[in-house]
């Protein structure tokens, strides 16, 4: 028996970090501890219990299996339930799942839980100054991507030269002295077929773009289309116009040969784009032995 050690892969992004495990059909979970959220929950690794918000893109088992476990473990540890934000049409079936699990476990009401139905363009507040904005993607089940955005209030340029007391006066008089400024941090479409994400400024300008690329094999284009996934052949079009500092490839299949995959990317993308790409997970996690 070959024992494979399970470990999240860690990427430092400056003011925040990302820790994840993402292999197509197996498990997809990417934690952003400093942003108090997780992109999908996978099978709910221990580390995922520490964030208070789960941004669930869709219901496929590799992304969503850990939902009941997340709530049950948090109840067990005596911490508040936390919130799972999911496409609005998933809330009812997720409620049913919690109720069914309570019956499976043979106890009364379901573990404390909270689901919030997400709709395209309706921001969900993670905490003051930090929101998750759902956006449309193309997948085979109801699905939404999420972009986590740092929202700040900046003093309008015309007031920059004023003194403290003058600013206080203006505030008292009810003058709007600040502008809302958005700094998109992480954009994650989850599973998706190709789409023009550069049309969405908050996605195109996010510091990090977590992009699925499930298939790299030339013979798998049809499989990618059928399952509504991305194929490496789609990347040149999809990444054109994307301004992200980091493009992180996630959700590759276990069969992917990482050295080949990197070579393919180098060949098919302009250097300026290829230079910004990393893989969430290295070959020791991905490749079949
Ligand atoms: Zn998946
Ligand atoms: Zn899926």
C-alpha cells in the first residue's frame, strides 16, 4: 500500500497567504486565513475549521463534501457555526443535507449552521472593509465565482490639504469627504469553462487569480467541453487582458505531468503572461506514482 501524505500547499502573497489542496474530481479547498475565508471546502481539512466564512462555488462533491463536517466539527469544538455562502439555489438542498445528516447521526436538530444564498453582483460582507463579490461562471451545475475585495475609504483629493479640525468640521456638516476605493485581492471562478473574465474589472485586476485548468492533454479537449472545464488550449484567450500579479493554476487532474504542463504553458502563452503563472500544487501532490 502506497501511503500518500496529505498536506496543504502554501503560497505567500504578501499581505495574505493561501493554503490549499486542489486536484480535479478529488478535492478543491483553498484557504485564505488572513481574509477569514475559504474558497470551497473540499473534504474540510483541519485548517479549514479556523476560518469563519466558506465561499462555496458549486455543489460537486470534490468542492462541497466537507460542508456538514465543517459545521459539526465547529460545534464539537464549541466555536460559533460560521457561514457557508453558496449560489442561492443551493441553500435549500444544503439545508436538507444538514437535516439528513442529523438523522444519519441519530440526533435531533441539525448542528448549528448558517447558509447565505449568493447572487451575481450582490456583495457579501466578510468583515468591515472586506467583501466577497459573486460573479457568473460557466459550469455544469449552478455555480458562481467569488472575488474577495478590500474596500477602503480614501480622503477625496480636494480635501488632502485640509487640517484635522477642518476635516472634522466638514464631517459634522455631513459632507461626503471620502471616496470608496476597492482593492480586489483574490478572484476564484471555481470550476468553469472558458469565459471572458477580463470583462469584469474586479476579476481582471485582482492581485491573485485562482484559475482552474483541469486538462492539459491534447486529446482531452472534448472532455473539457463536456464537463465545462478549462483546457490548456483555452488559456491564451482567457488570460488575455488579465492584469493579475499572480495567476495560480488549480484543479489539474492527477494524471497531469507537471513538467509537461509547465512546458505547454510556456509554449502557448506570451512570456509576460507565463511569467505570472504558478501552480498551487507541485508534482509531489499531483502526479500518479
Ligand atoms: Zn471540481
Ligand atoms: Zn465541478
